C-alpha cells in the first residue's frame, strides 16, 4: 500500500517538474519573439545631417588701393601765351640774349610781364631761389618722380610759396618777370622745364591736350 503511494507521489512530482519546464520554455519563447519583433521595428539610426558651414557675407573685402605716387600726373599749362622757344636739348638754337647757339632744356612761353604763373600739377615746393642766369626760380616735385621748374619769375612770389609748401594744380605760385639775365633780350616769358626721373623732357609731351589748346600756341617762326 505504501509502495503505491510513493509511486503516485513520484509521478505527480515529475509531472509538476515537466509543467514548470514547459512554462519556462514557453515564457522564454515569448520573450525571444517579442525581442525579435522589436528589433525588426527599431528604426535604423541615420547619420545626423549638419548644416553646411556658411561663409559670413558681412566680412569686408579688402580692395587693393592703387598707389598713385609712381604715376606721372597729367600737367596743365603753367601760363597762357605763345611757345616762343621749344625744348631742344639735342639741337643747338641761336640765343639772341647770349649771341650764341645753345641747347634749351625747357620751353619759353611768351606772355605779358606780370602774367600769372600756376602750378602745373599737385605737388610740393622743393626750392625757391635766385639764379645768376635764370633769375627767380621755383621747383615743385610731383608724383611719378617728376619735377617742374619755373624760371624768369618776378622777385615777389605768391603768398605761402615756400620750400615744403603743398600746392594744387592751377594754384598761382608767381608772376612772369624779367629776372633771367641769360634771356634778357627775349620778350617777357616764362621759362618752364619738366624733369622725369631727373631727366629733362619736352613739357609739351606731358601737358594735357585740352590745356595746350586753351592756353598755348606755337611761334611758327621758331627755328628749332
């Protein structure tokens, strides 16, 4: 009788263990299925899209400034009159005042005594002096390594015209005089020279055409 009871108890125990194991297996299966489903539904992480780097539009653009100090200016006629003696650095021309033939490193502009003389371009007065042969003189430096020289001026120059003074194109600097001993036989005139890089050049090649036509004419009797 006791043996039958034990056998029956063992069977119940085995059934119970098997049932528990089945429940555990089912539970594990359910969990695995749910996990797999969630894995399939989970969105794939995409790389984050970043805004492109924008170049600031308000950054000022540096514009190169043109250097005018090496640019030869356009000159104006320093006075009005007739070009009575042209530039002739390589050709000898007869000088009535000196009674000989000589070169001429400028142009003579015949005009009335006391006629106004103007700066031919913006610049700085570099020298005001008295020359034994050319009388009262003024030199002005300009951009482009150029210098204009005004000779045979009246002794009294315009107010403020001293060495180091800045002048503007067309500003009065003096008047025509008769102080040049070497050109005393000539009619009243301004002796005007132009140097580029310390070399004498013909001023008529550098004076603006409209200024030449308005202020200057040529002496057709000139022998140069």
